[in-house]
C-alpha cells in the first residue's frame, strides 16, 4: 500500500507530492518519508533553546540567592544538586508548553504537525498483515490478564479482521501454583482466545528477563508474523486502536515501532484514581510536545505498541552489560534501548499521541507504585553503561540521558534537602537560612507541577474537555485533590529512590517478580515497615529547623515535612478501599472512560450503572 498523499505536515504541505516526483527529496526526508529533516532539526534547536533559557534563568536566580553572603560548602553542594536535578523538571515543562501551544495556539492541525503518520489510520483501507499479539506474564494471578485478552479477541473478531491476529501468552512464571493456574485457565479459555491460533508457552529458564522472553519468542514462534504487538499482563487495547496501528505500519514500511499513549484503566483504588487522574489530564499536551521535536526518534515503553518483527529480531539483540548486577548483567529496562537500536537500523520510531483505546492498570497502593519505580530506577541506571553505543542518532543519545536523569533528579533533591538539614549541626559560617535551603525542594517540586497545570488548561480549553471528566466542578475539585496528593507523595518517593540508589552502589538489587494489580487495603504494620525512614527523616528536619531558627521556619518547609512525617498514614489512607469506592461513586478523579462510557470496560474496574449515572 502506498503512503497516503495527505499533506506531510502543516510546516511542509507540499513535500508529500514532491517526494513522489523528485528522488532528490528522499535525502531530505526521514526514512518513512514523513517529515523534512531540516524541519525536525529546526524544531530540536528551538526546543533546546527553550530548555537552556529556562535553565539559565533558574540558575541565575539560585546564584543570586546563594552568592549574596559568599559561597560555603553546603551552598556548593546544594547548587550542584540543583544543576543535576533541574534538567528533568525543565524538559517536562517545555514538552507540555509546546504541546499546549500546538493544541490551542495555532490555527493548523496539531496532529498534522507532530504526528503526520496518523493520516494513514483514517483511510479505512482493508488490512492484510498477520500480527502476533503476545502478552508476557510472570508470577501474577492470571485470570485478570486472560480476561483482558478475551476482550481484545472479541473486539477484533467483531471487526472482521480477527483471523489476522493470533494470541500468545509468554510466561516466565516460577511459582508452581501460579504456573498450574495459568495452564488450567488457558485450557479453559483457549477456544474463546482463538482455538488453534492461541498459544501458551512457559520458559524453563528466565535468562534475560522480559527482553529475553520476547527475543526467544521472536526467534521461534514469532518468525511467522510480520507484526508483533507486545502486551504486559495488565495491558488492554481496543480493536480500533489496534487496527489504527496496523494501517499506519502497512502504509509506512520504514516505521519500525509505533507506540500508543497508554492510559490508566478505571479503578476504585483511591491511590490509583488520584495517580491515574494526575497523569491523564496532562498526558496529551506532554506527549504531543515531545512528539513535535522527537519526530522519527520516538519512544518505546515496552508494551501496547506495534513492532515490525523482522526489524526488531535483526537489530534489537541487547548486550549483556559488563560487571555484576545490579548495574551489570542483563538489562532490565530494555524498551528505550530497543527504540534507539531500531532507529539506528534506519527505521522510524513513532508515537501515536491520541488518548483512548490503549490502557494499563495503575498500582493500587503507594507501596506497589514505589516497587514499580525502583524496578525502573535500577533498569534506567544501567543505561550509564550504554552511552558508548556507536551509531545512534543524537536524539537517541539524548533519550538515554533523559532516562538516566529521570532518577538522578529525585536523588539530587534529597541531597539538597539533607545538605540543608546538615547546616543545623555542622559549623558553616554565612550562607542562606536553613529553611530557605529546604524550601528549595518544594519550590523545585512546585515547578514540576507546571506540566499538570498546562494539562488542566488543555482540558478547560478543549470543547467538551471538562465534560469528559465529569463537569467543571468535579474536574477542578479533582485537580485540587490530586495536587495535594502529589505534594505529599513527592518527598516520600524521592527519599525511597535515594535510599535505593545508595543501595545499588553497594550491590543491592531489586527482585524481578510479579506485580500486584488488585485493590486492597494496606495495613498500618506494612506501611510502617516501608515508610519509617521517611518519618525519621521528617522528624530530623523538624528538629533541625526548631533548634536553629525556631518554629517559624516550619512554614517554609511545611509541604516537605508534611509529606515525610505523614508518609505512613498517607499510604494507609490512600489504600482505603471504602474511600476509593466513595470517590468513584462521586465521580471524583474520574478518567474519561468512566464519564463517557467505553464498551467492554465494565469488568475492568467500571460498573455499567456508574457509567450511566455519571454520563447523565
């Protein structure tokens, strides 16, 4: 199928037709012929200039505060922590600002500019390519995962293209009881999953973690399929979303990975609702902004994406890192490295910055969320040994660095706070007040909330936007609740990540196991076992402030101290099932799938009667 002849992008409306007539234009375009390389280069320079300008302004402000009384040791450490931690925050702000401008600040269509490949999904052309839909599972109760596959099977069959999609369950389960349940349930559901075209396979050796499981599949059963759709055990996709990916990949043979914007499934977990809502209303502007400058070097998040199987098989064999675990050995966070390797091979990696049709389950408690963060942290920090890969695009190198910065930032903020606390106990003449030093953590975190503010503005400016979240009142109240939630949670996670990173330096490693997806109430004992370090550090901050500048200084550090001292009750309260059900019943922190009913989601956290009532 030839690529669609719709305008390439609003920036370059005539390139699509010129590309067909004049071969010389091929050298100016990205591999799939979607965009002019010079246009992308100009966008990247603009993005870099915006980031540099913001970083420069913040740096000047910090220097003016610290330099007033002369530099001493603690100020130098705090400033260095700022330099390391600020770039991640700034990238998020600029991405969201660019996305908001694309959506509401220009007259031309934002999707044409940032995601020109989407035009191919609107042609309605019949599809013809076979796709392997493969879900990876490990040591988790299988019923919920299998039911998501059944829903996808039903949806694809209803389109008339179900015969082109064959389902695979790739198990790395080591628990004998769970493995037995996986096999038993698969036997019961195989007919509904596709009969002879549905397959279950469990590895006897878990070499290479999830990436090893995927590679083993692609080298064996997956060889018969041009396309591969990876799913995590909590993934769900609508038939329309899947067909959209296939049509785009068929139209553009030089796209190697096509990533969807996966959002949280509706849930009655209070923590999950708050977390999912906070991500959801800010995702559109953020993702669109990043797609605008990343272009052909887009992201891959390891699931809910369509992959050109042969390209992935030939070019994405991951190296075994030198040294011992936790930072050596097999790579845990494989996805972004695979994206850079696909782009190095001459294929584009693109994102579909469209909400709806691609979902995952949110962690039900703060404990589960932190467990997931620590797994990502260890995997991303392994990227420090991959910066020497040859032949990557400049943007690909930058993406690896950004992945590292994602977990350098929280550690930097904690170093900043701990250094400020030390001023109460170490001889350190001159310098800034202790309270100001610690308040910087909250100031920088406050800046990190700006992307969510831009997302909120996007919803308010979009026709029907607030209605999709239950109306203006519910939306604004939910935004307020989520902002308080984020303020309290940020220092808790930052300290946990910081402790974990220190542990990595001494050989501590996260266990590769299953994740909990089910709603449950966290016990006080369990919360205390997990979050006593936060409580102790919060108490130390209070003692330091009161002993040096009095109780008045607590005003500056109140958000930070409240989050740390309240970590245990915060974890317990946000896991409370009854509170979560009440929030769901009131429509607070609802995602659009709850308010605008989506067929097939009732069994995955949203009751049909709630859909009807909220829509009314």
